[in-house]
C-alpha cells in the first residue's frame, strides 16, 4: 500500500469523540499515523511479526494502519466503552474483523501472558492532565511486547530513555511531528492548534 493511500484510509476512520478530557484522548491524525507506520514498516515489516497490540486504541488508527500494512493481527485495548463501539464498527467496515480483538478495559488490567505480541504501538495519555498517566501504559507495554514498543509522546518528555533503561530496554527518539490538537484541548492555547510530539522506538537491547 502506498503512503498516500494509507494516509487517506486512516484519515477516513471515524473521528474519536474526545468526550473525556481526563483520559487525555489526543488522537493521532491520519497523515502522522501513516508516515510513522510507513517508516516503521520500512525498517521492520509488520507482516514479519506475529501481530501488534494497540494500547489506548481510540479509533484504532495505529493498529488498523499496521493491519493495512500487513500485520497478521491486532489487539486493541481501550477503556472508553463508547469508543470501543466506534472502533468495532470501523474494523467491521474495513472487513478486518477476523484479524482483530478489542479489549474494553484499563491497560492496568490486561493479562500480559495471554496477549503478548512482537510489537506494541501507542499514543498514551501524556500525563498533562494527570501526572504520570503514561506510566501504566509504559509498564504494560514492557510486559506485552516481545521485540519493540513504538511510542508517540509529547516532545518535551524527558523520562522515556531513563524509564527504558530501568526497565531493561533501549529507547531512541527517531521522529518529530506537530500533532494537530482536537478543539477540546485548544481552548487554553487559542493560537496554537498543534502540539509538538515525537516518536520513540524502544527495543530490547541487542544480545
Ligand atoms: N491511539 C489513538 C488514541 C490516543 S488517545 C490515537 O493514536 O489516535 C489515548 C486513548 O487512551 C484514549 O482513547 C483514551 O480513552 C484511552 N485511555 C486512557 N486511559 C486509559 C487506560 N487506563 N486504559 C485504556 N485506555 C485508556
């Protein structure tokens, strides 16, 4: 699939409703998701993995993108029930149902041993509303990923490399993006409609 087609398919997914500011539901836009997933796929093809886990899936843009690039299956974890229904419809409309599992619940309560996959991909809450809200995502990712964790976070995040080292992983920031902000969050920053974000590739250290 070409980059442009992937960006179009992902931009056409139903938009996240962003009803719960406390859950920090900043979504990834279709262009950004497509560029990120394409870059990952060029280095480490999704079709050669045993599948992906999308933590804090929202409308499923990251997991669905990985599936469209050839990931054999995807597991989506999302706490918001309404959002899960929307995700289920999106998956059905793309005929991807047979390769997907949706877990409606908190990332803290997933059964790590049952859902292990080679790749975890996520744009978790960044901890701007609730300090350290990203930590349960990082910890769950470290338990569920066999090989790599792909993380989108605020560019100013200083703790990722240190967290990774402590958890026995190696984190490298490798892409920067300006993420469009949904209107619900732009009320206090009237002039800025985007926010600085970055992507980290967190791997098991080479043996
Ligand atoms: N992955 C999507 C959505 C990112 S927003 C994208 O990139 O566009 C983060 C998502 O995490 C929201 O949908 C929010 O409802 C969900 N979320 C927040 N806290 C959660 C938790 N503890 N467990 C599971 N999902 C959570």
